[in-house]
C-alpha cells in the first residue's frame, strides 16, 4: 500500500498536474487522491487514519496530498474543470458556493441524513448548501472568542465573565482605566461586527427576487454597528486598521490590554512574545443579547467536496463519511483544538477552556452571504472603510447606505 503524504515542496511541483488517473482493474487497488490543506491535520494523525482506513477497506489506496492555502483557489478551480480531478478536496467553508457554481462539484444532498446532517454546525453546513443542494460536507470549525488577561480582571475586581452584551459593556468599562485598555478592538474587525449585526436580526446582504442586496443600512445592522462603536471606544484600538495592523497578539502581550476578540490559538502567539503571561489568559464565548445563548459568531473552517470529475464517486463518498464521522472528528478536535462538525461532539473539548469557549460559540455560528461574488466584496474592503468612517464621526445611516449600494452592485455583477 502507498503510505505517502507528499511534502509541501512536492505539492508545489505536482499541483499543476492534478491527480494522475490510475487504471482500475480487479487485480489492482482503487487509488483515491485527496487534497488536504496545510495546517488542518497533524502528519501523525493523517498517517494513523491512512493506515487504519486502508486496513478496513481492502483494495483502497489513499494518496493524501498536502496543499498550501496560497493560490489554492486557482488550483481547485483548475482541478474541477479537468478530467483528472482529485477524488476529495478540503475547501474553506465560504468557498463552496464559488466552486459549486462551476458545476464541477458532486451534489451530496441525498447523503445528509446518513451523515447526521441534522447535528451539523450551522456555520459549516449553511455555506456548503447552495440553492438547497448540499455540495460541501462540514469538516471542522474555528471561531472567535474573548481572550482576557486574568491579572487585569482581578485588579479591577471582576470575577466572572459576562453573560450578556450589556454586562460585557459594563465590565469592559470597569477594566478601561488606570492606563489599562478595557478591550483592544480595532476599527476594522469586521467579522466581529458581523456577529453583532446577526445578533440584532440583521445581515450583511440578503436575497430579494433572485438578486442580492446589501443590508448594512437596515435598522438591525445599524444597531449592530452602534454596539461595535460603544465597545470599541473602551480601548485604544486604531479606528483605521484591522486586527493584523499591528498584530493584536503583540499588543495584548504588553500586559495593558484586558481583552481581545480572537481565536483561542492566539494565546500561543501571545506567549511567543511574552512567556510570562502563561497561565494568565482566560477565555469565554462572545456574549449574546440575552444570557440564554452566546453571541452569534462567524464560523470559519473547512468543508469536504467531491469533484464531479472523480471516476470513483462511491469510494470518495465513503472516505468523506469516515473523515466527517464521530471517530475522526473526535481525534481531529483533540489534536488540532478545532471544533468538531457536530454540535453533539462539543464535549470532547471540555478539558480546554479556550476550545470549549470556541465550541460554545460555534453552536450559534453563521457564515458570510452564500454567493460566489462575496469574495469580491471582501477584496474591496468596503465594509472596513464603512466602519472607519462611522467610528471617526461620519453619519452611520449615510455611510451604511453607501456601502450597501456598493455591495449590491458587486454581488450582482455578471448576473
């Protein structure tokens, strides 16, 4: 059996060639080529899965190829249009609509029940479903939580994380004094804004009569932006930059910031800058409007797709079933601190505060508008520009109307 996991350098060399078609006959194994993204799975876990799967499925030979995120869109698009596509491909959850629009992705709607689809995380399942058809099968998720400095909380006399957004504002105001920032929230952290808008019952864009319409000018979206403004004012985050400029983990590592909004894995980057913060970071889900559930969050992560050009559709589906199944999902969550694809599996992360907080939030997760043109909206940074304008004194309603009109034009281009 072939137990190769291609090194990244080899992937660059071979990516343009796609998956080599293997002659199938009764005497030889069925070769399944799988593209898995760099950083999604440890090599040890991948090798273990490969060995176990091949042992349980005699005649199946897995060729697991690690792909780099850089330039992956072009490579997947080319593969889907080819006659020798891989059999299974991991893709970003918000990329499924773009790829399925080509007609090159297999419709797996009939398999939802067998795959326990009623238990899938909404933020993974929804973007994988396009026009009522399930093309992407949820694989794993990651979403933002609140990361806080325990020492600064104790200094301010705050003992418990907030359960509601109003409590969050009150606590953050207590933390924002004496040279300490209550929260470091930049003016362009738009994924956090999206969650606040969704909590208000609004959206970034909606479909009306078969066309998309920007929705940041609705009363609900404006309420979400107003909450963002109030929270952002309780710190010194720059109003004209996002969380990467400067990297927020570097700011947090200075020890004067009480909170940031980030994925739990940011803690490791903080410790690279300031090891003395070990054991001094806590985590809680982004609070919602009411205490009965956490705030809505953008759910990032990956789905699995089966290219329509695969000559091994049944075998490819069985592999997807195993990768999306309870056993591998549990192993993947523990190895990578990811949220499993099913809400009922959140308990496997209970031993880790950060990932447990992430799993709690993921149960109330959503994704960006499910249209192939959403990537173009993000590329123009119009939402970031809108946020900066409002935070620096422009009229919210006027700016919201401008950005909504721009989003409407972008989403309907080519239609």
